[in-house]
C-alpha cells in the first residue's frame, strides 16, 4: 500500500483551530503489534523531538459525528492553541482515540510556505497513548530542559527485568530499548541492552514476548530463527502467529534442512491451531490466515512435492472454515501458489466464482484457477468467469479491471460487454483505465 508523503490528517494554527479533511484507508492488524503509532512507523524519539514543531499531551474531550475535539494539557515544545479539532474522516489518526484518554502527540511543521505558523499532525507523526508513554514522558521532561538522559536509559533495563513492574511499563521499556539500539542512540553498553531484551523474551507474558519479536534487535539476533521455531509451540496464539509471520523471511537464506525444520514446525502449529476449541472466531480466522501464508511461502521454496500437496489440503479445509470474505480471498490466493498440487480444491474454487457475490472472492478465485489449471483456464474463462463478471459488474467493475487486464487476450470475449459499459461511464481515471484495457483486448 503506497502513501503520498504530504498527506495531512489535521491542521491547527496558533490563533485558532482549522481542519483539513482527507479520508484514509483503514489498516487492520490481528497481532499484538507495537502500540506507539497507528499507521506509519514514526522516527525515533530523539529525532521526533528535534524535528517536531510542537510536542504536547492532548486529552480527547469529545468525539462528534464528524470530528474529534482534543484539549492540550501539557506542552514540551512549541506554543500550540489550547484546542485541536481532528476530522473524523481521517481514519488513520482517528483509529484508537477514546473519550477521556490522553495522548502524547508530536506535531510537525507545515509544508506550506504560505502558512508557516500551522502545525500538522499526519500519519507520519509520532503519537502514543499517555498510559503507554510513562517513560517517554521522562525523556521529554529531560530533553525539553537539555538534561542528560543516561539515567533513563539505564532504567529501561531495570524496568524490563523487574517482573513486579506493570506490564505496560515493561513493554514500553522494551520498545524504547529496541528503538535506541536501532538508531545507535543509547548511553549504556549495547550488549547489556540486547541481553536484557533476549532475557525478557522468556517472560510468561505474551504481550511482552510479541513486542520483543516485533523488534529489529530480536530479528537480527543470531538465535532468532531457532527462537521463532520454538515459539511456535507457545500456548498463546498471538505469540504463535507472530512467530509464523516472521519465520518464512528468515528461512530464505537457510539450508534445506533448516527450511524443512521450519516448515514442519509451522505445519504442526497449523494443525494444533485447528484442534483448539475456539470462541474467538476473528482470532481463529486470523491465525489460519497468518500460518497459512507462512506454510505456503515455505512450501514454495522447498522442492518436495509432498509439502505442496500437504499445504494445499490444509488450506483447502481452511478456506471452507473461514467466513470473512477478505480472509477467504487471501487463503484462495495462498492455495493457488501450490499450482497443480492444489487440483483437489479446483472444483470448489471454480464454484466460488459462480456462487459468491463478494468481488474479492470472485477475482481471487479466477486468478487461482489460472495458476492451478492453466490448460483448462481458457475454457473456464469463457464458460464461467466472463458470465460471472458480467453478472456482478455493477458491484465489482473497478475490482474486475485488474483481473481482466492480467487475463489479456484470454478475456477477449468480454470486450463487447465492456465497450457498452464504457459508453456510459463518466470521464476520469477509471474510464481511462478501461480504455487501456479495451485497446489491449484487440
């Protein structure tokens, strides 16, 4: 997903509040991901402090139908207006705000030279719920007074090691330690910081485990691969999912023996996941999705035919279990990576094109048939896919464009239908795109 660098979420001036409205895509995460931002990973603390126009704590006073009203309670840098209004259409920044809660916000300089006094809060700004930023507040207090922060660096290790400390504080300490190690901005021995993080990985708390696993220091450690394989056996599903998410990327440069070890561990994790008694359907589907993608990726880089067949079978069953259309469409894509080894699922996947109205499932299924049964694909396009696309065109037209473009001449029979639709379209991006597709179908 690409973003324009100058997307503005909220603007306010020294003399009064103003808003700039821009709808943003909602990002979904089912893992216990780092909690210091909502959309884009911001720069590290010291860099954010040096470059921000203003830094403050703001309390959410009210969430209206169209906007969020914030009140600034404490300022470390700059002189912003007391009240801030954020348009509720700005989903990226709005995500997670709750009435009565306060947030640490780093507001940026305006990119508009004609309005130098404006402050900008964008999806690139560093933002943290105040309850999860107690140590960060200590850093800001010190930095705003040009004081040394070595004693705070030292406290990070002590907090992380102390099982009696609140878990939110230990998680924050882990995040800040990892951040400081990445940016080489730490006044204590690096080996001490790294050791503290690796020892904290043994904690019984799944949130702390997952926080450390998301960190670059863990992922670059020499034992990361073995640790991830071991963590696949953890009782907590969030821990298992996070290990599954990172393992395939680390496996690419490993020997075939180590790749096979990771594959078997992931496959066993998938089987254990399916055997659990699930009340949380959302987490169950997310787990099938995460582990399913991981085993499909690893099966793709292993030579054994039986691995691909095993993955195809378990993904085929998973597709039947999943109800969410987005999750189902992704699993269909993953099984298609197994190509001819997924032929047992072919009839079901073909039926999805006819029997489902969801655009994502239809397009994913059409593309999957092409990968699994290339020989029978032209006939499938003519007899099944094109009639289905015509039927659902009103709902799915723009989603179908990419699929038709990928099909190329195989979709030539739909050209007369698209030509008629083209005549009724308003001028703009999608009409131009369809013109390009029609020209390519010559």
